[in-house]
C-alpha cells in the first residue's frame, strides 16, 4: 500500500480518539468552550448517560453566522494566532480540535447568536457533514446538542459503560467545573430530571454552601483554608484534616490557572506534606488551585489537556509542599482555623505558642535508638506540670482556660477528661503523647548534626548512567540526612556512610528508591521518611501506655504540651488525639432546652 493522505473525516475521528474518550469528555470540551466564551450560566442536559444526548446551553458571546462552519473545522480557533499567544494562553481551549472531533463521531446541532446579531443561526452536522444550515431562535449565546455519540464508530461505542456510570463521570466533571468557576451558575439534569444546581458563589456564605454542595458538608467542617503566596505563585483552596482521609484518592481536585489537571509532581508534593499525619494507604481530600503567570506553565502537553508542565518544577514542588506542610503543622488545639467540630469555640485566646522552650525537649542521642524512653514524659514534663498546677484549675475563670482546658479525670486508664470553656474535652492519652514525643524526636534529630557511621566495607551499587549522574550532581539529597554516596564509575556508585539511626535499614534499596524518585519527579523524601519511621516507632514505645495512672498535674502538662506541639491533632498513625463535646452537643444528648 502506498502512502496516501487520510480523508479529513477520518483525521477528525482519529483526533476524537484522543480527546473524546466518553460522554464526560464531550461535556468537558463543550463547557470549557462556554467558559472561554465568557458565559456565567451553563445548562447541561443529559439523556441516557450522554450516549443518547448531551445538550449544553450557555449565555456567552456566541459565534457569528459566518464563522459557524469554521468552528467545526480542524485547527480553527479564535483563541490563539501565534506561537507567542500559545506560550501565554489563558483560555481553556486553544487547539481547535474539540468541535470537529465531536462532530465527526455524533449527530450534532450547533445554534448560536453573537452579541451584536439580530438573530441566531443553526447548523446540523451528521458524522462531520453539514446537512442543514438555517435561521433559528436563540438568545445571545450558544447551544450545542450532541446526539448518538459514537454511532458511527461502533468499536468506541462498545466501550461505554452503563448509563449510570457514564452519568457519574459527567456529574464528577461538573462538580470540578463548579469548584474552579465559583461565579458561574451550573445546572445539570439527567433524563429530564434536575440533578444539580450550583448557584453562583458571590459571597463567603454562598462559597461555603457551594463547596458543601460539591464535596459534602463534612468536608467543609473537616477541612482548613489554604491561602499562600510567594515567588509569583499562589495556592488557595481547602485541604481536609488528616483524620478526614479516604481509602482512595478520588476526592482530590487540583487546578492550575483554572484548568483541572492531574499532575505527578503536584501529587507527590501533596503526599509528602501529609506523609507524617496520614495512615498508610489513606488519601487526603483537597481542592486547591495554583495560580501563576501563564508563561511559567506549558499547557500544550496533552491532547485532552489533563496535564501541564511547569517551567520551574522544583520551585512549584517545594512551594506546594511548604505551604501544605505549614498548614498541616499548625493544626493544633486552639488554632483558629480548626473546624468547629474539633475546635475550641471560645474566642480569641487561640494564639498558638511558638516552638516549645528548649528545656522541654528530651535530651536525645540519635545514635542510640535502643535507649529507654519510658521515663521521658515524667522527667521532661515536670516543669510544665508545675506551671499547670499554678494556674489552679478550680479558681481559674473558665473563659480564660487554655484551649484544651484543665484535666478533670482519667477514664479507664485510656482517656483524659478535661473541661474548657466550650465544654468537655476528651483526649486519647497514648495517641497524644506519641505525637508529642515524635515531634520532639524529630526536632532533636534535626538539631543535632545528623550522626553518621562509615560502613566498614562501602556498598557498591550498579545503577544506570543517568542515576549515577544524579548521585554525583545532587549530593545534598543524601548528605542532609547523613548519607555519603559517591559516583565511582559511569554506572557505579558507592555508599560510604549511613546515618546511625538507619543502620538497620536496607541502605541499598533506600538509595535505589531515592535515585528513581529523583529521576522521576526530581525530588525524594524517602530518606526523611525512613528516618521518621524509626523515630515514630521509638515515640510509640516511649509514650505513656494505656492503663497507666496519671496525676492531674501530669494530665494538665500533657494538655499544655499538645497545645504547643505541631500536628498534635493526630497521632503518628493519623488517628485523632482529641475531640471536643461542646455544651450544645451535651445538651442535645440530654434533650435539654427543647
Ligand atoms: P478551541 O476551544 O480549542 O478553540 P474548539 O474546537 O473547541 O476549539 O472550538 C472552536 C471555536 O469555536 C472556538 O475557538 C470558538 O471560537 C468557537 N466556539 C466553540 N464553542 C463556543 C461557544 N460555546 N461559544 C462561543 N464560541 C464557541
Ligand atoms: Mg474548545
């Protein structure tokens, strides 16, 4: 067979294969066109999961009659004209591929009226062929109707899932659009029944309501706001508390300049920020938008535009990590932003104390992981206990009580009961103490220069050439945590030193994983994670066990320590350490005041 140019219908169908995977992709492309046209109201009507009909009506700028057919032509777009435009594109679309692709695999009708036109015009297109062109009635804006998707590509049609599954994908997609475009009114119906309505969120209360409509009221209550800016980057949105995690990463919404993306680098930075506070195998819930100069991000790397590439990916990674790490680290009792269900509701006494005074830190030698930590709490907390005693609980004005209040009693050797101005506080004493000890160990381990131990016989590793190169060019990744790694040949490296605390770990496997992280996303947190895992185990063994009697003063000291310890809302395994039962919930329990 000789080489021949493909017919344009087939070219469009091939392009559709990349862009239009299922009905939800059609909704995505059409709704994005509506947004690009400046619409602030978008109605989406679906029939039979989208395989029968997808109809999208917007009140955007519309298309003038003379350009209607052009909109259906491949590589025709009103959004860019030059390479320069492409490099700073701010619209969602720019490839001029969606309309011809969709038209080539469906029966489409396109009705539009541009703002300055007296009437609307309509086209009907069958498998890419215009079959009718006529005047129509339509307000300013555009309606696109896509019927019988994939009717002429039976192989594709076979891949469609059930009506409900396809609709669920559409519902998810509209949810994301509603999250990232809070000022646009979205309505979604299925088989003639209204399913969702996201009214515009033009004030704080409406934004929270919209967030609740999209992700559930529980998310609103169990999440904290993120608002960080620096180095020309801005990160805003909400992240779920570590205790509000899920078994799947299905509630993670990330947007870059208003575009929904899935990005490995971003996912890695977020995962790393949660590393210390999440159960293994749990996934955080978040909705975050990164805003930056469009020139600093390449959006033209994926046909369906799911992915982006950052020009300075290292900066973006560390910005996201630092921002979220900071927010999660500051989650401690008494902090303003902790949601009401967990928070101390008593007003403004909530300025979190700075880092713990040094005398509270346990003396620590990282080279002796076998040390006995059991006495740690009693000895180091002695000072704090005295302070707590002096603030005589009974005499103190409850409104002046610290966020976690004062201890009343111990319950079955497991829980501490305390009273604060909001009501009753319950603390899991082992979980809480474990976190405090762990944070202390980490601080000490970072303070003491990391002690390392030379290996008697250096370990020789055969690696790929790029990996050996990375070992040579990024020595700080290793030395920071006490490793010494040398390149000794084109495809060979030697591990000469390892930190004492990781002497029992498998250094070869660790270093190989680090190199593969560096090659993949340019960052690795594995060494730190490995060290923290050892510290976490030490903390667990060193913490007060259940069934140990604590004096009231010791309990108060523990509460005060929690207030000044980062991440003290969760134990090292991501379980909550404390909860609040406020007077209102207690009254409710006893049907008081009804
Ligand atoms: P792209 O969005 O990449 O430009 P499309 O194939 O999705 O390519 O759309 C082609 C053109 O049709 C757009 O550039 C735009 O000018 C026009 N268009 C499509 N949908 C709409 C709409 N809902 N409102 C106004 N113009 C539209
Ligand atoms: Mg488009």
